[in-house]
C-alpha cells in the first residue's frame, strides 16, 4: 500500500465516538472523544497535532426569548454549554483550553479560533498573553445573515476568525498558491464572503429540528483547512459539535480528532462523516509551491522551439523590447541608449532601473496578436517533464 493510499484509506475510516479520559498512548485519529474537552485535551500527548480549529462557546449571555415580527420564536443559542456565570469564569475557561491548545500543537502548528463580538476580543487578548502570535484576523462576511429582529442595532452580518502560530518564530503552513488559484489568480483576502448553513447542508436530528445552533458551513472549513494544513496532517477540533471539521478533513485527506461532551452531537457527527467518500489520490489534493516546481532554464524554451533566436520580447505595456539570442540571453536598449545584454532577469531589471526582476513574469511574447508572459512557456515545459 502506497503512502497516498494509506492516507486515503485512513481518512475513509468511520469516526467512532469514544468515551475517553485516561491518557492515551496512540493518537485517536478520525475519532470523536466524548467528555469534557479540556480534560480530553490534557489526555493527549504534547506536540501531537498540526492544526487546531476551535469554535468555542460564544458566551452570548442572551436574556429572554427572541421573537420575529410575526411573534414566532427564533431558535437562538440558549444551550447550557454557552452559559457562564460571568466574564471571569469565561476567561478562566478560555485560558485553560488555550493553554492545552498551545501544548498540543507542534512548534510550527497553527490555531484558528472563530467567534463573535461577544467573545473574540477576550479570546484574542488571552491567546496573546499565552504567547501565541496572531497571523491574521479573517472576517467571515455572511451573505445571508439572520436579520436583526428588534431593529435596535446593525444586523450582525459577520464573525471573526483569528489565525495564530505558536510563537513569532514559528513557520506555519500556508498554501499561498492554492488560495490564489481558488481566487481566480488573485491573492486571497482576509474578508471571506460565504453563506451560513442552510438547505441540505444544515444537519437535523431525528425530529427534523436543527441539530446544532452554530453549525459552520463546510465552505468556511474548506478554506481554513486547505489554506493552512497539508495532506495527512492532524487537525484537532476541541468543540466538535456537528462535525464540520471532521467532514471537510476527510474530504481533503487530513486526519481529525474531535472532542465533544454532548453524546447527541457526537452521534450525528459520526453518521455525517461516515457518509463521506474517501479522499482522492494526493495529486488531486496538493498544490505544489513554485519552489517545489522543477527548475526550468530559459534555454529549455529555445531548445524545444517555443521561441527562436531573433524573436522579440516585450513588457506588458510595450515600453521595453528585447531580442532573444541563441544562448538564451537577451539584447535590449537601456533608457540611455546603451545596449544591455544578459539573462531575462538581468535585462528586465536593467531596463526598468531596478535591482532585481523576475524575467519570467516581466517579459511577454506575441501570439496571435496578443502578448502573453513567457512563464506560460515555462509551464508547458514543466507539464512535459511531469508526464
């Protein structure tokens, strides 16, 4: 069995809720541990997970029922797990689970925490006090938020996620190219416009009622997991709820460990994850970074006849022009009328008066009346090498 097959097979296992409190010797991969989350975290070995996604209680402190204009009752978060006696109690709870999160993460692991204005600022301050290093705050802008029925405040249309590393010197995973590809070749921004759960995605119990009041959409977890973990990584979710983290982890070829004190939630999360097919082969889950791509010299473009000696290259705005030599160097004229010779990078930098230049993205060739970056030719050569 290959490594890739092992990953897919492991991800395909059915998540089994396990009552657990004693210290474990082997990681309970792709399982749900039932019980107090903090106690179960204390039972896991230090430095055992690559990432943590936490959707802790928001401590909403709701007072009284919330009614719609037609006087029907809004199914809001009023469960016991979201109730704390005061802010001090909530801060103690937050400190306890964040301390364990820091212990469980590998040195280059990362933490995601989501919350609302009720709790995210308290969480952020505490995690900074514990030595975490904030990398980004990501705003989940809900395209279909719940209306503000009382009409006394703005509609609360977003939640905040904090992405943090274990220290300022840590080097957490960030799949930059994957995020750029998913955003139509533009850098992924920190404002994510995604809908809340609705329709078939909303998990329901045996009576047809909403299973969990704060179920997160799979699209949100897809972006979190795809951006900051690798195939085969272990993701811990200490507040597993309806199992969205586990569901998406399985689809993307990652392992999960779920912690949940409510057996009812764990039961439905197990069924949900069991319905998901195993992840495909790793090649369909990976986005190689540019540093991992095979190095292609400019001479390879000439050797394959994709460009010929004497061809002209231009910058995108056609302010500069160079000719290709048989030895894969360029000849161009500087802004002062002097002749410049050298590599695609050196000549590109010189004509712009800059200390450096990426010639692959600066220079373009003409094809059917259009200017296209020569990097497209490099990608053709790379595709030949792969196959």
